[in-house]
């Protein structure tokens, strides 16, 4: 879920509609939004034991508050990328540990259509209001963790530990998210839309491969501070 599945398309349509400069500024906004996503994960994780309604409400409020502050930042993409990495490392150390729990059951039939509708509405709404919102705020709002919220709630039905595992996985995935937007913001005005998105996508996939290498061998995201060989 850390891949820019909603914010990436938003940035692409903003580039087509308003030009590379607008998209570069929106990419910087999305990097600031990644910090708001980190705050979302931390708030939910710390309150997960109290049930998903309270945890989700607190996480959304925390995201909104962080987004309002962060969209005013004047840091460049490189500095924001470093800030995201530092915030991820700190937050992973503060998150509760999610114990290995095997999920059972299946999602309801409306789950995937609901995700599609919500995500499409988010993309259309932000791109349609981009002129009013401005590039930075558009980029920040595009990062609201729609997929993460839905999947975390689904996992939470089996208890708080699985929900925390989802969020820890999201935090690892945000490394690829940050890489995508650092590259996009850095090169889109020089290389053009097609080349910049291709290069940013390649960077994100390469970073994501490294994150998956930590998780796929069987490492519990709750114990990743010790590394996959530290069990």
C-alpha cells in the first residue's frame, strides 16, 4: 500500500492539465503528505487496542492536523525525502509490535467496488479542484491513506495486532512512495512528463523490492528493527 496508487495518478493528471511545474510542486506536497501518513499510522497504532472506530477517528484527525501544518513547509523535495525517512525510522520504533496472526475469512463483496469508487472520487475531486487548492495542498490531500484505512479496519476485525502489522507494512512501503516523489519532483521539469513518471516508477519499484525482501522471507513486520536475519 505504500506505492503511490492514488497520489501518483493525481500527480499525472495535474501534470497533463497544468504543466510540469505544477506537478513538481504537487510532488513536493505529496512528500509532505507522506509525513502526515506517518502520523496517521502512529495515531492508529497507539490506539488500536481501543477498537477501530476510535483509532480511525484519531488517525484521521491527526492526518488532517499534520496535513494543515505540513503543506506550509517550504522545504525542497530532497529535504522532505530525508525527513520522511527519519520520520519512518522513528515511528517504526514507536509503533506497538504486531504479533504474527494468520488472517481468516474473506472481504465482503462490496469491498473492492467501494475502494474503486472512493479512490476514483478522490482523484477526480482533487484534480478538478487543483486550481483552487494549489499544487502543494493538492499533493498533500492526494496522500490520504484510503487503501490503508480500509485494509487496516478489515485486519482489525481479527484484533489489534493484525491492524498494527498492516500499518507497519505501510510504513515500510512509504520508502518507495518517498522515492517516487523525490525523483518526480527533481526531474519532471527537465525530462518531461513521460520520462519523469517512468523514472519515478522505476525508482519506487526498486525501493519497494528492497522493502519486500525484508518481509517476504517470513519476517514479522513487528520485528523488522532486528532485520530478517535477527530472529
